DNA sequence: CATGAATGAGTATTCATTCAT
DNA sequence: CATGAATGAATACTCATTCAT
């Protein structure tokens, strides 16, 4: 039972939510900023607190340790992306697969467009941090979403081919994740989103077209 | 009585080079072994030396620090993969693109088949360690190799389309790297190489077929 | 208001400044004590902290490293001596040179009389530590003070002989520093201050008398 | 029983003196050079050997450790100075004290004139290294020499005043040592020997004149 | 709830020294 | 006699974490 997360449920606190949110957010932002500047390993908790303008002790009011903070940052951002993707799928359910895929691509690019730097830091952090388990977990969540994409288009050849669907979903996720992450890590905050869009369309449509018989 | 000097009565001392190589190699192997067992962060230099059967000081004869050793391991393995890929391309120059791509896929899978665990550790380590610069550098090296693949098949539509070729190469590299790395990280030493091969063929051939007009 | 724990007699906690001063001072005292006991080179930071009754980390709150602490100790002691000398000069300004010199001698001896051991350690440490620059700097400061001595007595022959004054000052400082330091280093805490006083008077008065024409 | 010093007496070696002397000398010179460049503490035995152009192991053929080497350097140089001083005294025995003192001053300055840099290093090293014991020992040797100076001039007032003689000798040694050392340390290889000579004469003659009744 | 002085466990790293050749 | 790879004892130093205020 961590002191950090207890705030959500603890009755002892009268959190004056706005204050708490502010401090926590400041810490997260400080962390991301430092992440871009000097890399995860070199960041010190003292530093995070200093940049955030909080006392050292306050850090521990909100987070267990550096990794905990990192995980929270990672989780929030991933979740946002996931939800966005899901919304795009829902909004195009029943449409041809090609259209849904395009919608997903557009949705993801839109999310990234707003904060290319932060996303660069995010992908870098993700690479740095993830244990095999965490890696798989996050991946599977997105793969699940892709299964949703494939099922949303009623083009599935036969039923009972779940296994194939999942495989296709994994390949799709790998392609989109790889291209998006690579673009954001490799370009230092100035990703060419147009080229990225073109590449994504090319790769996904190409792959899915060739798999038409299966999925 | 140090293990180092124990070498009983037999081959007292090997010529310099081979001794040095031996110690350095032992350290590298110890590192990879520990990497698989407990993850980068938890590894201690004392431990590496102990597992390698060397004195603590010897570590510093060969490496600056843990990260230096990691980088050397990473570099050597990547280089091997690169050379292997290049050989496969050279051996199939002039053949249809599809064939060359298959050769590359087979070559890479072959390399991975021998030490799936070590490759899992490698991809994990790569994620953990690489700075944006190192990441880009390694990536670009492989992209260059893919440009070679595309040029080896004399199917390039028009000349002067270097830019397109490079983009296609990047997408190909992203696909193969993403799928291979993901498979080795996510399966804890038991990657389904047959499925991986199928996925790679599907994704690459599908993508390249749809881009036929361009490249 | 936590009066509960205040328990009357216990001066639980002093205001910040004084606490900090206490810890830093304790470290300095521990250092000097160890210095006398075993010499600079043999002192360990752990030891200093232990003797001071502080945690190891606290050492680094106040000092960069052993040398830093040593320099602080050296500086404080020298400064005290300097100020004392200056006060003696000021108190006898306008008196005959001989009198002022005697006052300076008496002042310095007085300062040393209180802690002969610590002064022994001080001179030893000074010898051990000082780089040529630090050495010169400290020296010049005292030479400056001697210039003050010579000027305080209005016996300067002609004006514009600043250069000579400085030279005389240097010689005086060398004599007093050499004799005092030597006596404290060489006698292991039991300096014969009477003899020292006699020697100082003899050397300084003798020298100054012979230079009367100049200064 | 050090291996280093054994060479003088050990029958086991056929020293081919020239070789040994060469290596030992090279090490000493390398040491002095490094001493001037970076200070005693920062010097590494590896470095000394490297600069001397010898193998690391060879260092231990000639010296116990860094301090031993330092002591040898210190000792040789001091001894040379001492012998020179003694020779000057002997050459002027029976002459007036003033004359002998001048001869001693001249002799010392002559010795220093040849290698001001090395002497600077010497005095620095002496300051750095000497334990109270070593310090006193060296000092006493020179004081003894000064006793010789005072006795060489047949001006001693009454006999049985050994104690006074010794005190005067100490003061003289302190004056000359202080001025000479200070000049060589503080001027980075470019000591003003003329000024030094003037100061020495002024201080010593002044002091001795005022003590005429005693000595 | 905020703060930051105090703490010390945990490691990296250096460098003198040895000894087989 | 010369060499330098190997060694590990000895320490410095960092930095997360606590807790009294």
C-alpha cells in the first residue's frame, strides 16, 4: 500500500484536489523535460523536485520513486492513444477495412501532432524502461485494439480464425508502432508527419491487401 | 588461490592476443548471461567479473564501465547481423526482389535461431541503452543495407528516385526490426520462428508489392 | 504545538543555522583531532564522520571532500591569526616600530599559546597541502599585514620606497612564520614559547635595526 | 630490507652499474618533472614509469614505492646542499663570521642558480612530504652545520654557551631556509637571486650583529 | 500537506603491487 | 634484469529515502 497512490482512496486526506493535481503534474512535466534533456539514467529525484519547484519530500507524497513516476507518465500517454484509437474505430465500424485503418492512422497522427517532443520522450522512455513483462502487456493491449479494427470491418473470411486475426493484428501493431516510434525518436521533435502518414498507409494497406484471403 | 591462475599444469599461458581476447570475451559472455538472468540495472561489475572468473581490476583493463561493455556487446552482435544480411544480398544480386527479400529473411532468422536467448537480451538491452543518436546511427546502417537490397534487384522503376528508395528501405527495416525484436523480447527465449517467418514474408512482400510502381 | 515532546530541559533542536554550524564544526574538530593523531594521508572520510558523530552523508553536505575540509580549516585558522595581528598593529599605530613589532609578536604567541597542538597540526597541514598558488596567496596576505606594520610606525625614511618596504615586510614574515611554524611542528605540542619569543625578538629587531636606513 | 637499496651491497647482482644508474635516474627525473607539472598527490607510479620510458615493474627494482623515490630525491639534493655548505665553511675557517656567512650564502645561491625549477620542486616536495620526524631530522642536520659556521669564526664570547650557539644556529637556519625556499616556491622557476642575496645578507647580518654579545 | 537536513547502504573505481615470462 | 597483465584491497562518493518540524 503505497503512500503515493493512497490519495485516491484515503479518507484522512482532504486533498484540495487542485493543489495535489498541480504538484503531481508539475513533477511529471519536470520529469519529461529532464528526460528530453539528459536521459532517464542521469535524472535525479532531487532534480525533478527542483525543476518542478517542489520540495524534495513532496515527490514522495505523489510517487514511490523515479520508476513509478515514469510508469505513470508512460501509462497516461499510452492510455490516451489507446482510447483515441478505439474512438476512431468505433466511429467507423462497419466501413471497409481500408477506411477504418486510415481513420486509425489519422487519429494517431493527430494525437502525436500536438506534442511531438513529448512523444519522442515517451517512446524513448518506453524503450528504456520496459521490462519484458511490461513491454508485452502494453503491446497486447494495442494488439487487442487492432483485433477490434479487423473485426469492425465485416470482412473476416471465415469464423474461428481468431488465431489468424490476432497474428495480423500483431503485425499491424508492429508496423504502426515501429514507424511512429522511430520517426519520433529519430527526428528530435520535428517529425515529418506527412511522410509518416504515407509510409503507414503504404505498409498497412500493402500488408492487409496481401492478407486479404486470410483476414 | 585465484581461479584465474589455477590453470593447473596445462597450457600455462597463451600468446598475448589470445589471452586478452579470452578475458574480454569471458566478461562479455558473463555480462550477457547476467543480462538474461536479472536485467541490466541489477548487474554489478563485481558480479560480471566474478561470473567471468576474472579479477575485478581486469574488468577495467578492458572496459570503461558497465555501459561501455554493454555497448561493445551490442555493437558486435549488430555488426554480425549486418554482415550476414549483406552476404545474403550479395549472394542473390540480380535475382528478383522477392527472392532477395526471402534470402534476407532466412539469413536473419538463421542468425537468431542459434541463440534466441542472447538475442532477446540484445534487443532488450538495445531498447534500454540507446540514446537517440546511437539509435539513429544503428538504424541508418541497416536502412543502408536495405537500400542495397532494393538496388540489388534491378527492378527500380526510374532512376533518380533515390529518395523513394530510401523511404521504402526505412519501412522495410522498421518492419523486420519490429517483428524480429518483438518476437524475441516477448517470448522469453522460445520464439516461434516459423510464425515469425510467415509474418515477415507477409508484411514485406505485401508492402513491397503495393509499392511496386515506385521502387 | 508539540510542546508535548519539548520535555523542559532538552534543547531538542536548535534553529537551522546553529544546527548546520554545529555539524560543520564537529566535522572540522574531528578532522583536526585525527590530523594530530595520525596525519592527513591516513584519515578516512568515514572516520571523520564517525569521530564527529555524524552520518557519512552529512560530510558531503558541508564539504566537497577531504581536501576541501582541510582547506576550510586552514583558512579559518590563518584568518584568525591575520585578524589578531591586524588588531595588534591598530592598537599600537604611531608607536615606535620596535614596540609594534613586539606587540605583533606577543599577539601571535598569545594566539598560539591556547592550542599549541592544533597549531602544530595546522602548520603541518599547510606544508602538506598547499599548492604554489595557495602558498603564495596566503603568504602575500601576511606580507601585506607586515607592510601595515612598517607603515604604522612613522619611521619610513623617504617616501616612494614602497618596493623596499615590501621586501622588508617579506623578510619579516619569513622570519616569524619560519620560527613559529618550525617551533610548533618540531616540538610535538610542547613549544617553548619563551625561547620562541626571544628568538623572534632577536631576529626581527636585529634585522630591522640593520635596515633602519632603508625603512 | 628493501630490494631497492640492496644494490649497493648485494652480491647477487652484477649491476652493470651504468644501466641501473640510468634507469634509476630516469625515474627520478621523470618524478621531478611530474612533480612540477601536477603535484605529488596526483602522480601515479605507472605515470612515472611511462615518462621515464621504463616498464612498470622496473620501478620496483629501484624503489619501494612513490614515497621512497621522493625521499631519495629529497635526500640527494639536501645532501648536496649540505656538503656544499660545509665546504664553504671549511674554506673560510678562522675568517670573521661575517665573511663565512657570506660565503655560505654565496655557496647556497650558487647551488640553486643551476636548477631553479628543480629546487622549486624540491622545496615543494619537502613541504608536502615531511613527517614531523623527517622534518626535524633534516632541520637539525642543517642547524648542526650552522653551529659549525658559528664555531668556525673564533668569535664565541665564552665557552660553555653551547646552548646559545645552538639557538642562534637554529634562527640562522630558519632565516636562510625560509627565504630561499619561499623564493623558489613562489616564483615558478624564475627566482630573483640578487634580491634573495640582499635579503639573506640583511637578515643574517642584522640578526647576528644584534646577537654579537652572545655568540 | 510541505519541507529539506540527515542518513548510510551500495557501488564504482583507482592504483599499488606481484610474478610468470 | 625488464616487463606489463592480472589482481583486489581500500575508499570515495552518490542518491534514494526518512521523518521531525
